């Protein structure tokens, strides 16, 4: 989830439409309200926040969250002395040129997508993951899978999460079909 | 874009044709000429504010910001939700089934693989039906009971217990497995069934699934953003009053 928190209506909507052009992530929320922003920051689904500098003093970031959430400061004007400065991804200047703004947004989207999905580039299952899919398709429970493959139940759960991310299939019946179509198991075995 | 009372109904449909089943369920059938939404609602005796709420909720996902729940009638919401159930049972599910059957009959690849899809959808259908039944037999009656108690300001003992044990909030989570199955089915059709010479019939199945999904999302949006918060407020008031 990406959150855009800016007080000015036109700017907020404008930034939102740039985000919608640049990424496929559907969950983009914009707000002009600091309480709402703080709520969003607590939400574990939030990965990226663009917050206007006027919100920064009231931002509550002293919460405990396992996974990171990147906060980018949005500043109205780029100081003149900074004009030639190197690229910074954690500050967005509203009066910057088109290229720099797009570069900033693209960079941050890429970062969150990486944090989001681990190695999302690979969609091939590893041999271990194939073993797990096979077991799931045969109707085994996490505990049984752990025993059969000599790994902990916790590891089984981690593998299952990664399998779902790679394949886009969440349910046992769905994974069973996947296993049959990819000849991980025979139809007669189910 | 927001649908407003002065807009012609035909223009609203041209704006987004997915509204067609929505207006049907609200009691409006095609053939309305150039009438505005207000004129049509008047003619059919439909509550215009309710009509606009449902239609805009369907189009605009962030309905929290745009809707006032104060004047919405719980009875009307339940009637609408039941009408959407009816539509799923009588139209959308059979439509998906017919298209899956057509796909199986006319496919150039191994029929066994398509039978997997058919069985998967059968399974989905059973869970889906069970879910709808649960809503109609337990949730909606409970909702109406709370609404009634709130109206007359009197709370019977057994309703009090229901509110304490199973408040409406506990039910908002329940949709998830059904959604996951639909999601899986789409990915199997898109990604994992082997390539065929012509995808037309497979597209047809997918179109029907996407349409069903879109409508179901709206259904749960109305439940989670309108019905659940309204009933939740009433529950709290009833608990306070006793």
C-alpha cells in the first residue's frame, strides 16, 4: 500500500495520478489528514509514504513493525544551492522538473516492490518448493509435510507463503490443479 | 465520476455498463428512454438517495468519504443484498458454468485438464452457496433484529447475548476463502492451463469470472462499509442503554 499525504487538494490528486501511471499497485491512498496518515503508517500493508513536510513534525513513527515502511518527505521548493546536488530518493521537491520527479517515484516504487516480494523476479519454483506443492496437493497438513521432509513446521509455512507469491495461487485446491498440470503429481494420486 | 439525480439514466449506463445488473436489482429495467434518474425513481417508487448511494458505491471504491450513513435504511440494504444473491445464483454462476462447459466441449487440448477446472469451480460453487445461505439465514435476520430493537428501543435477553457473543464485526472477515478461490481460478486459466490454438472460449470464461469478481467486491463493499458500521453503531447504543 502506498500513502500520499499532502494538504493541497490539487497537488495530492496530481501526485496520485502520476503514481497510477507509473505503477500497477492498486492500493494507493491519498489523505490530507494527519490522524488518518498515522493510522496508515501503523498498518503493516503500508510500504511507502509520501508525506508533506508540514506533516512531518506530527508523524508517529515510534511504533513497532517487523517490516519497513519508507517515508519520503515532500518539500514545496528545492533550495537553490541544492540545484546541482546528487539524487536523493527520500526527498521529493514539488517544483522539481518532470524527469527528477519521475525518477524519484520510480526508484521508490522499485524499492518497495523488492521489499514486498523478496525475489519477485523469479517465479520459477525451487526444487524444495516443488516438493512442498506436491505434498500439499496430496492433502498433507503442515505438520505432516514438516515430518516427511525433515524440516520445521515454521519453514513449511514460509515456503507456502513464497509459493503463493510466485504462483498467484492461494488455496489447496488451486495448488492441486497446478501440481497436476505441471506433472508434479499424477491425477490418480489425488 | 459521480452519478447524480439529474443525470439521464442512459448516460449513467454509457458511463459504465457494469451498472446494468445493479440498476436491475434496484428495480429498474431497460427501456427507460430519456428519463433522468430522479424521474425514473419517482415513477418506480424507488428511494432516490438509496439508489444513488448503491450506484456510486459501485463506481467509487472510496465510499467512506462520500456517503452519509445516517439516513440509510437497513431494511433497504438487506433487500438489495438479497437481490444480488439472487442474481448470482440465477445468472452469474450459471453463466460461468455454461462457458466452462462450452470450453470443455470445443477445446483442442486434453479434456481431463479442463475437467479439473470444472471440478474446481464446482467446489467453489458449493462454498459460495453455503456462504450465501449463512448470510440469509443468520446474518441478515440478526441485522434486522438489531435494527428493530434499536428502533423501538427495547432489547430482549437473547438478542443481548447474540450482540455480546457474535457482534457484526466478527463476520466481516468471512469472505476471504471464497475470494481466494476465484483468484486462483483466474490465474489457472490465465497462466497454467496449456496453450491452445484459440483462446476465445477461455476468454469468455475469464470475462465472466472478472465480472463476477467485480460484482462480489461491490457486494462486500456494501456489507463492510455500509451494513457493518451501521449495525455496529446500533449494537453499541443498545448495549449502553441496558
